């Protein structure tokens, strides 16, 4: 029996998982950037947990590159589609989708922050739950060209991917089994995403 026939079964499963996993992560994050119903932060954290436990060379770097690139391309595509809707007489469903997820109070907040801090707000918008689309709409209303949006969105996507990957690494390091780390990462990312909305609702109830 040759060495290659012994080594191939041991290598093939991991190689197959990577060949399927990274394209799937890329596609899901890309779709989540265009249609914000997919919990992309939880996807990145879960992928980071698996990569942490796999301990394969470059697996963490591949998760980071895949997630940040997919988020960046999805954001740029959505912004370009929104720009087309702004200049069209009939608008577009993409622009309406952005407006539906950017309430007036959040849009007003985004416009104030954008006027004060400009590109830096784009970085924060991806780290603040429900902050990405109001800031994107504020950029559209301010008629930012796509090139300017791209310059600010690139570091935003890098910071976003690094943050959620760090959450995954934390979950992976706390538990021996990958599924436990994945579950912990998902719960943590869901809590992060819903906490601001609950806080605003509680403040509104208290003020009323």
C-alpha cells in the first residue's frame, strides 16, 4: 500500500469541508448584505468557531478574507442599486428595501453623524446593530458617489469581519466541542443584534 493511498482518506474530508464551507460562507454573507434577513454576523462567528477547532493552517485567515470580501461586495452592489433608484423616476425595490429598514429617527441620527464624521461613520455603522442601512441611506441622500462610499466601506467590512470572528474565537475557546462554541456564538450575536432595539423600546416605554 502506497503512502498516498493512506494519506488521501485523512486529507480528503477536511479538504472537502473547506471546499464547500468557504464558498457557502461567501454566498450567504453576500446575500445577507443584499437582503438583510440572513444573520451574517452569526455565520461569521460560527465559521470562526469551526476554524478555531480545526486548527488548520490559514483557516482563520480564509474565514476573515471570505467574510470581509463578501460583505464588501454585497454592500457596494446594494449601494450602486440604491444610487440607480435615487436617479430613477420610479425608484427601485432595492431603494425601497433600504428605506423600509431605515426609520426616520435612525436616518436623522445617521445624517447628523455623517455630517460630523463622514467616512468614520461607515466603519461604526457595520459594528452597530441595525446601523448599516440608515447610514447607507444617509450616504445616498447626501449623493455620495460610489467611489467615495467604497473608500469608507472597505475598512468597515474589515472591522466587521474581525469583530465577529473574534466573537467566534471566544466561543470556540470556551468550549471543548465545536457545536457548543457555535451555539454560544449564535446566542451572543443574536443578543448583540436585539439589545439596542430592546433598549430603545424600554426607554420609549419609560418616557411614555
